[in-house]
C-alpha cells in the first residue's frame, strides 16, 4: 500500500495496485467462511477485469508521451489534443476518452461505486474479521485515491464533462446501498452494504472536484465549494475506515460467541453483554453520522460543498441518509433489544476481553476526537487540496 501511495511512475503505481489484491485474495480464500472459494474468485475476477483496461491505457499513454512519470504526464498527456495518435492510428481525443473510461471503471470497481459493487458483500461476508477490517479500512480507499490522484488530473476535460454522471452514481450508491443494507438479516452483510452507502459520499465529493477542477475556464464562485467537498471526501475516506473497521470487528466479536450473524436469532444481547452492547451503540452512532462523532463532520462537508453544484442529486441522496438511520437502528434493535432469548443466557460473563478492548478503544477514541475537534487532521487535508486547486 505504501508503495502505491508513494509512486511517481504509472507502471510502478499499477504494480503496487495489483500487489494489493494478493494478500486480500488469500485472506478470503484460506481463512474465509464456507463460500470463501466463490467470494475470493469473484473478488479477483472483478478487480482483474478493471485492471486489464487500466494496464492497456497506461501502456498507450507511455507510448504516446514517451514517459510514465506522473508529474510529467500531468503536462504532456493533458495538453495532447487534435490529430491522430501514431501508436494506435486513432484520433487523440478518442484515445483519451477510451483511456478515461478504462481508468474510471478500474477505480469504480475498487471503491466500489454502484453498479460495480456486487463483489463487495460476498467478499466481506466470507472474509475473516481481520480481512474485512483491512478491506473496509484500506483497500476500498485505493479506488477513491485513484480518482483524486490520477483520473481527474490526467483527464480534466473528460472529468468535467462527465462529473454529473459521477454524481448520479454517487447518489445511487448512497440510496441503493442504504436500501440494500436495510434488507439484510446477516449482520456482516448489512455492514458490507453500509460501506457502499458511505462511500457514495466520497464519490459525490469527487464529482464536485471533477466538475470544478476539470473546467476549461476557472469557476471562482464554485472553487470554495469544491475545496470543501473534496476535503469532505478525503476525510470521509478516513472516517469510514475507522467506523467500518470497528463495526466489522464487533460483528466478529458477537459471532465468536454466538456462532451466528442472523439478526432474526438475536435479541436482548445487551442484558448479557452490556459492555459489548454499549460499544456497539457508540460505534453505530459514529457510522450513522451522529453530531459529535466523526462521521457527521465529513458527510456534512461533502453536503455543504455539493449543494451549490449538484443540488438535485444531493437532495435525492438524502433518501439514503434516511435509510442509513433505518438500517443502523435495525441492527441495534435486533441484536441488543427485546427479551433475552434463552439460548443467549449462557453468554453472561463472557463480555469483551482485554485483547478486544485493545483493538476497539483506539478506534473509538479517534471517532470521538475527530467528531469534537476535526481541525487537527482537516488542516493537513485542506493544505493539499487547496494546493491542487491552485
């Protein structure tokens, strides 16, 4: 992962991009649940399908410009227009559009953006707890990073022209991800679909960045909004990594004791596992976006930055926020509340262990501190985002 973030060469970027798939594949394939073979194979097929177009586009860009150096490509590739590209004997503008589409699909699969999301619920459901925490906390963010680092700077014109399409997909991810999560009775699958819902806000912020950054002419009245939305998108990536990793961990905690994730079988767990129940509610509220916790800040920044540019899509995405509250409360209610079923009385005295506290408390402290005082990290994000737009 560090190699990917530090890469200044497109080929090196691609190599580390592919390396990131290998450990996750084996985590699912070797230590996953009953359908781990299907889930790991589906994960690999989806990501490799996107990577094929990405690799071909990178090769064409290198042959056309004579370099794979990313800072140089920001200049040479972006300013290349008109005529025919000798390498493939196709009009330059057509090649740029095809390369843009290939880049978008590759990174959209990894985010994932609806409708490229279907590998994610299966991967999460079958992955071990540690694998799900890594997948939600780190791997999904690589797709969003690719949009910000490569897609928009390398294809500013194309990104500007299709920004509204990206906003539509972001809105659909928020709304449909929320509805899909609400329909789940497998607790882990519910949390998996919630990732699609939350990453939709990241996509919405990226769409605002694409619209303003990619404009042929400056849009000073929207630059401040774009900086706000992009800050929110990057911050949401970090916040979702905290809350989603914590939620998957807590699902693993209850599964280790109850040997089921079926919400219909739970009920009244709070009376026998009071510490677990309290921590689950706290983490769920952070995922929900309760004011005072980290999720609220980043989602508000995206909403504030997007409202002047994509007001209709943003208004429709608020339906997804309603569903966020619905599926979070469904998970809490089915697990913790109601009469305690007789089969769970044996869990009394088996609350969270010291090892489990050592895992969850750093995440909870960050959720609370970033909700109360986000400035210490937003400042770093804002400096970089402002530099990009300048």
